């Protein structure tokens, strides 16, 4: 393994070079191009450089900004991705002067390298407000709390992803009333002894993780239930258990209620898209036995009911989680499915869910969470899963990421199909180029045919009919459950 690090200042990476060489990874650094072929090329500079031709992997080589010091533009991109940021002009624009907690999160290719934390007590905060001199420094965090792991780490990862970065430092602040806020993004963190060792350990581990064509594909697409006539929402928890092949998502209905409105199926993971479709069919048949009523329809899509977005998360086992894979899923999976969604409801869903590069680590691997629910028809289901399989197989060759342009990201979140259409055509052509088979030709032609004719996911259709499932003869009589409604009278709860 041979690594080349391109740098602005040698002192920034000198310790890292020594640590990597000590681990047996041949590492050289310089300001120009490497003299010979290298396996990995790392851009540890502020220059927006393109990937190095011939390198198996290039890091921080997405030249999305001509000026990486343009804090205002960086802040705008973060906010476009629903991330709270106060980078432009520094934190002085915030109405408070003191942050009770601050974090420095160091990331390498979706892996947390190290975390530093600074905490101020209430007395220290009062002293700072009064102008009393106080020195408070960051300390290393050995173990993250559940809240830090679930809130701060994903936020830092998403911040780097939407900027097209593979590694960097994310400076966050937390206020009790406002939650996490991004204060700084540093694409060239300075590495001293301890941090250099942490980066060397993480980089060596990442480089040793080789991609395999042996992986499994699973999913947990969601849908909702509606009572006819009138299309009144019926909670899925009335029929389905919480766990199992057929179950419910943990999101609760609006109001103080124990009802779980979203149903989801969890088919067995398999090795191909065709097998995955059959597993989904089996899961839907099981769900039909639990909810066989003919006056209830099952709806999928992006938002079958206002305020209730649904997703079509795709799960991976045995597939390395890398920034390269996430960008490929954005470009070659989420973008084609964007044209097969109902535009208005998909746009509303992306206000809360379905951000670029949205993923979650699981015990079996990870899940990609950007697409809406593609469960409306077997045809659309096969398109989604076949795309996912193809992208996973060829992620190293599928290097395009048009979301590098902030205007392209804005068009994606706004549902502007006209602006994204040329990119779709190019992406489908590249998919066929890396896999010129009859199956891939059928897939790309089907996607183009569907988008040309406006064949988007129908959120009003009963997916049971589309999947050939027969409803029973009995009718369901819906009885609303009592809900707790809290009154303004202290210690008093009304039952409605």
C-alpha cells in the first residue's frame, strides 16, 4: 500500500506521515503530484483539487468550492441541508455569548477518529458573562454518551458529506434550548502527536478494509393505512406488532397517543434485487393476513398523509460504509428515484427526512435512508433495489457527484426536475457503461420511460392491488382511542 499526501504546510501532516510509515504503510508527502503510481491520494490542503488519475482512492478531492474560505457559502450549504450553522462572521452573531458545551469532532471517511469536549459549569458561564478572565480548554473524550453518539456524530458526518469532504474537523456548540450548532468546518486539521496517532490508526484500518462483491441487500419500506370512505388514517399498531417481519415504526401519532401510524415490513436480506422483491412479496402476504379488511387501503410513497413522511430505507450487510459509497448512492440511486416520486409530497418529506447521504449504522452493516417508500408497485420496487445493487457493485467506477454544486443540491430539495434532468440522463448512461448487460439496459430504459411519462409513485393506490394481494370480505369498524390532552390546570389531565 502506497499513500501520497498533498499538503499546504508540511508541519500539518509531518507527524501523520511518520505514524503511517511506522505502521508499514509507505507514505510520502509533498506539494505537487506524486512521482509514481499510488494506491491512495490524500488532499490535506485547502486547494480544490480533482481526484488523482490512477489512484484507487482519492480523499477530499471534490472541488466543490473555488474558495474554501468562503464561510458564507459554506454556511448556506449547511443550512440548505437542514443543518444549523453559524460560521459566517463567527459565533458573535448568536444572541448568547457563552456556549455551555463545545465539541471538536474529527472524521475520516464516515469514521469518528477522535472527539474533544469543553464544558462550562454554571458558575463559569456567569463569570464569562461578567467579563472575568477564565481559561477553559478542550479535553479528549474516551466514551461518548448515547445522546452525543446519536445527535452529534451524525450531524458532523452529514456536514462533511454535503460539502463533498471525506475527512475534517467539525466544531459544534450546544445550548440547552437550541441544540447543536455548527461553528466551523476545517478540512485541514493540524495533527499533533495524539491526534496524528488516532488518524493513523483509523486510516490504516480503513485502507485495510477491502470492498467485496459478496454483500446482502435488505430493506424496511414503510406504508400507511387509510379507512374508506373518507381516507381517515388508521394507526398501523391496531393490526401489526412492533417487531417481526411485519411491524411498526417507532414514530407516534400527533398528540399524546400510543398509536404508531407507520407500518413497515422487514424482509430477510438476500444477495440480489430479484430475490429481495420476492422476500418483500412474502412479507406483504403476511401483513395481509394480519390486516385483511376490504375497507382499508395501504398507501406508500413519500407522504401519504400530511405530516407523516414515509421512507424506503435500503440495508447493506458486508458492504463497506465509505463516503465514496454514499456519494454514489446519492447520484445513481436517490437521483433516479427522485424522478419517480410524487414531486410535491417528496419535497415536503425532504424538509425532515431524506437528506443527501443520510445513513444509519446497524448491527448488520448500515442503511441508506434518503429515498422515500418505493413500495407502491412491484415494478418500482425492483427499480429501486436493482439500482441499489448495481451501485453497490460498481461504486468505485461511479465517481460522479453532481451535488458538488450547491445549486444542484437546492434543486434536489426543491423538486426542480428540469434542472436535474440532464444529470439523470448522464447517470443512467454511466450505469450502463460500467455494466453493459441486458438487465442493466432494461433497468435504465425503464427508468427513462417512467420519468418521461410521469409514472410516479401513486400515494393513493392500494399497494395490495398492485402486488396482487386479495383483501378479505370483512369490514373494519374503526373506534378512535382515548387520548390524553393536557390542560392548563396544574396536575390535571383530561381524557378525550
